[in-house]
C-alpha cells in the first residue's frame, strides 16, 4: 500500500506547488500542441509547422494577429474551452516569445477568445499572410515560414 501512496503524494505535492493556470496550460500544451511544435517550440523536421520561438509574441501586437492565434487550426481543433485556450496561448507566449515579446503584452482572457471565435477567418493562412504583411511594413519579420 505504501508503494501506491508515495507516488500519489509526490504528484499531489508537485501539483500544489505549481500555480494551477501554469500547470494546466503546460499540460494542455503537451497534450494538444507539442506533437507538432515540440517542447522546444521549433520543429525543423516538420517544415510546414511554424516556429514559436522569437516569433509568436509579434502576433499579439495587432488585433488580427491575436485573432489569428485564437483561430489557427491546431488551437481550434484542440477543443479547449475559452479560458483554457487563453491560458495555453498565454503560456506559449510567455515561454516562447523571447525577443518577440511586446513590452506591454496584454494576456488573452476567455472573453477575448470568445470574441475571436465568433469572428473565425474563412482562411487562417490568408489572415496570417495579411498579418505578416502588416508586421513587415512595421519592420518586424516573422521569418521564412511559407
């Protein structure tokens, strides 16, 4: 019986020592996003998967960039509720934005995710290209992702 209690107690202690939103967001990233983006936020062997490192924060500068992040196929297909989607996006940005983190980053919340889900783009990749063009005009490069 002690063998079963010890691992459960250790898991419970680790869970309580980690803020709930951080733990849940990281776990949701692992379950819903890591398969393509990897734990490193960059997957060179999967050339059609956009990198997150030093890029993802730039999207939060523009309203349509935020709309794009809330509606990329992987986010939509993750089927998470609005609050958990906001938490995962915030975790991704805080973890991978690095040089692309805006000085005045405004975290996503459930209400914003709901708003952007009501305004789903017909073609998320076309929206991304438009956002990329706007960022390019501001002197911000998203790199060479197709």
